C-alpha cells in the first residue's frame, strides 16, 4: 500500500533537535557519573578485600590452638592496614592518570592540591573502615571466636563481592553507553534527515509548513546538510530540492505555502553558502558580498546568485 507519512517537517525538526540535545546531555553527564562511581568502586573493593582477609585468617585460626589464633589475629590487624594502603594506592594511580574529576555537575581540574585533598578524604574513610574491623578481628584471638567469625565472614563475603561487582558492571555499562552515544545519535539523526528529504521530494504538492515553524526547520536543515560531505547522496538530494524550490522551472502561483517554502529554501541555501563548506562557492560568495557593499544589490538578487552557483555545481 501507499506509505502514509505521519510526521511533518516541523515534527522532524523537533525530533532532530531532541536527538542533538540528548546526545549532548549524555556526552556531558555520563563521564561525571563514571567519576562519581570511582570512589565507590575502590571503597567496595577495599571492603571485599578486608572481608576476604578476615574470612581466610579466621578459617586458619579456627583450625589451630588458642595461641595460634592469637598470632593470626595480630597478623590480620597488620594486613588490614595493608588492604587500606593498597586501596589508597589504587586511587592515587587513577587520579594521576586524570586531568579532571567530576564534582556534582562540574568537572574540577586536578592538580597536586586537589589530588591530595581527594586522597586525604579517602584515607580517612579507609582508616575508619579498618578501625571498625578491629573488634571483629580481635574475636579470632581464641579458637572458639575464630570459628564464629569464620562462619560470619563466609556469609558476608558473597554480598561484599556482589556489591563490588555491581558497581563495576554499572561503570562498564555507563562507559559503553557513552562510547556508543555519538554513533547512535548520528544514526538516528541520519534517519530523520532522510525522512525529511523524502518528504520534501513528494510530488503531490508541497507538504504542510507554517511560517511560525520556519526558524526551527531552517536550523534543522542547515545543520543536517552541513554535517554531510558534498558527495553524500542525501545532501545532494536536499540541495537539489532546495534549488528547485528557490527557482522552479515553471513559476507556480505564489500562495502562502509556496512563499513559506521559497523562504525556507532561500535561507537554508544562504546559510550553507555563508558557511563556506563548499569551497567552490567561496569566490562567488566573496564577489557577491563585495558587490552588496558597493551597490544597491538586493537580498533576493544576492540569494539568486548563490542559487545559480549551486545549480551549476550540484
């Protein structure tokens, strides 16, 4: 059957702008979300390592005598501090590899002072974590306490691992989304532009377009066209259609709709030419601009000069 087009050019322009805005939002916000998870990830890794240490040491202490359990408890206290040191070194390495760090809605440049502040704050959190673990570790100083602590740590360890892995997975998913963002956005914008070109090429009369919708549609078409190379077929089709609208072979009756479309073509072609994306347009554009300064040439004649150039070159 015949395909019924439900979206107007104005609706396509609005959708295109939403795609651009959403892509920019993702491009700006996701790195901040990733940064926000950095401290959480390293903190969860520390807690998991500490719980794993306690679980392993308590298991050994539970199998020995009380004196062996006491030695295991003292050794575990020292190793707990080592877990904190490893976590702090990990954060330091990550910070040294960065030039900035997200803080709320802004990215703060990292220098020695700001890195030191982040490391100092995180060191306090790690110290608090080690201090909170000390009473638990001391429980393994006896064989009976070690057995109880071993069973408790064995129950907690899977939860610690799941928490850590969930943060890492979340970071991975956000990173993948960020890396795919531009490609997905370009693909969606491409579909919208192709639909707009097809709508412009319909033979059953000019599609609906109100004068109040012109600014958004002009922005849409000019931005979209400028994003493609000259050799792109979609760009060429759009340019050919705009040329035909500006200077048709047969002059139609200029009703309100025809005037709106002619104004659209005139403004978009002017924007494209002024952007100088097409190097072959530069000499003509410069000479026309020069002529405008030195004579009374009208805007209409200036745009028609641009149109004639495109008619010859597209």
